[in-house]
């Protein structure tokens, strides 16, 4: 009973922490768009540029208590802000759901916590890239660099975990990730150069490099397949619904982010399912 209470207390606390981080991510996204540093300066309303007080920055609560309008200029606040706060809270809690039990059972608690913090960093990076590319058709270089750092930290954590279990340095993890990064980046670079930037932007090339470095093989293949699959489905749906023309520009970054997230958490089950239907259970 105590364990159940503690577990849910941690998850709720993590959701609140994630919502706070989501509020900061909204700032990062906006500052990246206007080419300002998110590390300096007070938060302000993007419409009237009035500095915001602490009471204006309470995740979710401030938005709804103000009726979705700025306290000072009364102009509407984008729904992006509460949605990103809620999404970040849920995503952080979902990651904790997977990794925190290892802390309670005493199974490599330090490594489990390290992995959790790294996943939070990766999730934050993916959210920034998703929103920036969806709204303004660009992928911030700072987000890609942060993603490369968090991916390197994840590989270091995996190597430490392997050392704890088998007492051997698993350099194959780094080799696999590096080769996957080169192959994924080269594939997207070839598309970019062949189409002269009309099919995808150079930001997608840099993202593919990060995606391969993070996922490794075969997970990156799963992520790329899902990105192209859902991109094609939604793109055709927009054309069929007359929301877009065949020649219209559609940001590919959000689909890459969704493919990355799906592969990061579910690549194993997806690959197992694929082989089960391809080879059959009696192979």
C-alpha cells in the first residue's frame, strides 16, 4: 500500500515538474523563433512585450485563470502554451512510469535515475523541434545540438549498465549509433541535394543525423519508416480535404519527431510484430 502511494505520488509530482519544464520549453521555442537567448531576460507577452510576473507563469493554472488572455493587453494567448505544458507533464510521467520502478526495487537505482533524466532531456528536445517546425518551418540548431548531447549521455548510461551486468565495455553501442547517424544523415543529404531543397530542408538533414545517433540500428529504420508512412498518409489526407495542394510545403520535422518517439519507446515490440507476420510463428 505504501509502495502504491509513493509510486503515484512520484508520478503526480513528475507531471507537475514536467508542466513547469513545458512552460520553459514554450519560452525556448519562442526565443528560438525570434533569435533570442532563453537563458537570459524575463519572460514577456509576445504581443505587448510586457514582462510577466510569477503569477502569470504558473503552468496550466495561469492560462485558465486568465481566460486564455494576457493580463496586461487582454489579447488571446495561444493554446500552444497549455498544450505544451500538459504534453510535457504527461510525457515526463510516462517516462517515469517506465524507469522509476527500477529505483524502488533497488535494481541499479542510480542508473535508472540517470536514464530517466536523460529521457526527459530527449523528450524536451523533441517537443521543441516538433513545435518549431510545425509552426514556423525551421528546426533550431540548438535543439539538434542538445539532442546529440542527450543521445551521447544515453549511450554512456547504456554502456555503464552493461558494465554493471556483464563487466565489459560495450563499444558496439557507440559504433552502431555513429554508423546509423552517418547513414541516416547521408540518406537525407542525398534527397536534399537531388531535390535542391524542394523536398525537404537542410534542417531535416541535421535532424536525421541526430535521429540515427540516438536510435541506432535497427531502431532508426523503424523511426524513419513510421515518419515517411505517417507523413504520406497525412499529406494525402490534407490534399484530399483540399487543405493543401500537391505543391504545398508541409513540414516533415513533426513526422520525424513522431517516428523518433515511437521508435524510442516501442521499436522492440514493432520489430517483433513485423517478424511475426513476415516469417510466421512456425519458422
